[in-house]
């Protein structure tokens, strides 16, 4: 099976943009699987095999490990936390710098719409390597946790009560801020659905969030946006029309409330460009966006 980084996919026969667009619609519940597969089949006539397309569009998490789970510079474990307004109990992946000698800033890491997959766990480890205490909750905990594949994870997450999901992440944020080694400063970073949750947290618990970095996330409900106090760094993909269409109104609301924000739109990138497990990954822009995120957290959390 071809992987997203194979030359045959990336140089000889680049995957057409419409395939990425269809996948985005499918992944976010705007297209059912049957319709998605039917649309993909039209590209077979153009010389692409279904194996080739599926390999490019679905994640290969072996590609996404930048920091090993047993890296000696970090300590990783799973912890539960109470969520009385949500599903009763939450669980997440806690990663701390191994030789922590002083209080450190904490960062909540929020997954996409499919549970806590290996890519998001790796993001938490990357933050710990950069000196932060990172916590990545798994919203699927009460259903048994991330099932090991994204399609099943999406189905599980879509079956859950949205209001309780939001309460679980609020509980996770407050739990993390009170970590014994926390310096009292809380950041949040999230991707896709997680980007929405970051925007929601900034608007819902403004007194607790000190810096927020949503990657290609839609905004919180309009009535809540007036509450935002934390500085925001918003990361967008140029080709992500679905999310980008929400930005002009959101930006006007941020301006009207004098929110400290900066927005970056990365050229020729797709939704999910930071996720290094699929062909949507754009290494140059992903590394730039990530370094900007780390610098932003260093500025506002230390």
C-alpha cells in the first residue's frame, strides 16, 4: 500500500484538490460514506487507483511520531478528572517535562472529531519537549476511548451529546490549570473540532484561558464572543473554504471587542495541514505554524 509520502503520490500523480475537499466534507459529516466513495471512484477514470486515493486521504499514524512516548526528556501517563456537568468523568494523556524543577505553564491539547488519536498524543509530547505541561483529553473515554481507527472514532463522537462534550473540555481545562506543578497560566491548542473547542473555551471560561491557538477551527456561538479576553492566534489553511467562510464575521466581532488577536493564513494548504499522518500535511507551513504557536505560548504563559 502506498503511503502519503510516496513519490508516486506526491510528484508523479498529485492527488486532485477535489479529493481533499470531498474528504473534508465526509470527515465533518457533510457527506455520507457512500457518496464520498462514489465521488472518489470518478477519479479512477483519471488514472488513480482507489488504493492510492485511500492511502493519501486516510491517516498513517506511524508517520506522525515526532517524539517517542519513551523519550527520556518527558514523562507521559493517563489521568482521570471529574466532569460533573459533562459525562461524569474524563480521561486524558498528561505529559510533563521529565526534569521539572519549577512551576511550568500548562497547555490543553484538543483533538479532532474522532477522539484522542496518536497524532494528538504526539502533539502533547512535542509541547512537553518545549517545556510545557500538556494534557490531551479523550472525549471518547466513557465509550471506551479512541477505538484505534478514525472512522469508528467519528461515529462514536458524533453519537455523543454536544453540550456534555463541551462541559468535559471545560472541566479538563480547569483540572489542568490546578495541576500541582502549574504556574497558573493556561493555554489551549486544538485542531479542527478542537479548534472550535479552543474558541469556545476562550469565550466560555475567559477568566481561566490565558492564551488560545485554534488551528482551522470555527468560532464560538456569536452571543458568547463578547466574553473573550485571552490573546488569540488563529491558524487557517488557504484552501479550507468551509472554515474560512466563518472568519470575516468572527474577525469583526474580535475587533469590536478589542481582543488581542493575530491570524495567519497559510498559502496553498488544506484543512489539516499540520497533521503529519496524511497527504494534507504541509511540512514547511506546519513547522512555521507550530513554531509560531510555541512562541505565542512562551510570550503569554511564562
